[in-house]
């Protein structure tokens, strides 16, 4: 038995059909007798739309209240994914960042994780449930809601994999791996089968938004191998970041 952490981003959970689609990757690991923790982002453009709506109220955004607003997207996804898995007959439970809790500093909109207590997650795994965690969300010592920065669900996934000492940390994307340049805009882009943490950090820092750069730093610090996998091709090798 292994502990597997899987992360699915906004485009992978965009609608109900896509939510049911990712269930096959989750249940495959579960059916192989693994403990599975799933991290998800907000559906599609939910976060962008919420930011737009906040700006309609006041262009000079209140950062604390913005985090209360935009963290909502991930809560919608975890509830729906748990419902999908239950519909398929799998025991599962959704948990928000504050239910866990994922403690952060109070840098609203770009908070750093300070500590994670996984007691609840482990209890649920031991009840043979698939645990679904909201990405992006944190909570301060004062119990104020924070978010980890745009794209921050990758960081939630790597942080949980680190604390759980997971055997696998899989991050599913709508591309089949990490390329030297965005494959959607450049035909000549080539895919890496393996890439080092430092090379990956270099790509992220130069604007490749394929992985949140804090997640790569964390993976390097705790030596967590990340496997970037394709959402559309189960047999593709993807990219190992190590
Ligand atoms: P998610 O919704 O899973 O968080 P993102 O949209 O954040 O996914 O990241 C995936 C996208 O990153 C891909 O669709 C791709 O167009 C883009 N991308 C940018 N640079 C790269 C790169 N160097 N390698 C792979 N994908 C890249
Ligand atoms: N929903 C957040 C965002 O759009 C976090 C994430 O997708 O990782 O930035
Ligand atoms: Mg992303």
C-alpha cells in the first residue's frame, strides 16, 4: 500500500463531465489499495471571475476580503468531486484548508504555508476514504482566511505530499508534460522526460505557468519527486521533476 497525492487544476475540473473524468484516475489508485489524497483547484475561470466582480465593487481591492471571496472556488470543487465519487460508490470526504488546518502567515493573496496538521486527513484515510482537499486555501493563527497566490493549488499538493511522506505526487495537466516553452503557443517546443528542480524553477521564474514556483521550491526543499501527467493520455510518460 502506498500513499498517493494527486492534483487536478482548474481546466481539469471545469464542469461535471470533467469531474467524472478525473474520477477514473482517482479510483484507479484507490482500487489498487492505495491511500489517495486529491487536491483540486476552482473550476475553470471561477477565480478570475470572482476577482473581476470584486473590482466592480472597488478597484482598490481589500486584500483580506478578496481572500475570503476567491477561496470559495476551491470549496465548490471539493464538494462536487466528493459527490461524484460517492455517486460512483466510493467513500470520500471533502476538507477545506481551514478544516485541516493549513496554517499560513497573513500575507493575503500570497500567503506562505507555516504548518500543516494532517491528523484529520490520516484519520479519514484510515477509514478507507478518498480525501479531497481544497487547494489554494490557508488560515492564519488568528483564523483569518488566506490564499497561496495564483496557481497555488500546486503548492498545497506538494506541501501535503511532503508532510504525508507520500510515495507519489502526481500533478495532472492539460498538456502531457513540461516543455522548454509553452507547447500551446510554440510548435517547436520539446518535452522533458526528466527535469531537475533547479531547471524547473528556472522555467517557472521565467513565466512558465505550468507549475506554481513555490511548489517547486517546496519540492526541492523536501526532496519530493513530482510527476506531471497528461489528463488525456493515461499511458503518456509525462515529466518527472526530481
Ligand atoms: P492547471 O489548470 O492544471 O493549474 P495551468 O493552466 O496552471 O494548469 O498550467 C498548464 C498550462 O501551462 C498548459 O496548458 C500550458 O499551456 C502552459 N504552459 C506554459 N508554459 C509551459 C511549459 N513550459 N510546459 C508545459 N506547459 C506550459
Ligand atoms: N484557483 C486558484 C487560481 O486560479 C488556484 C489554482 O488554480 O491553483 O489561481
Ligand atoms: Mg495552475
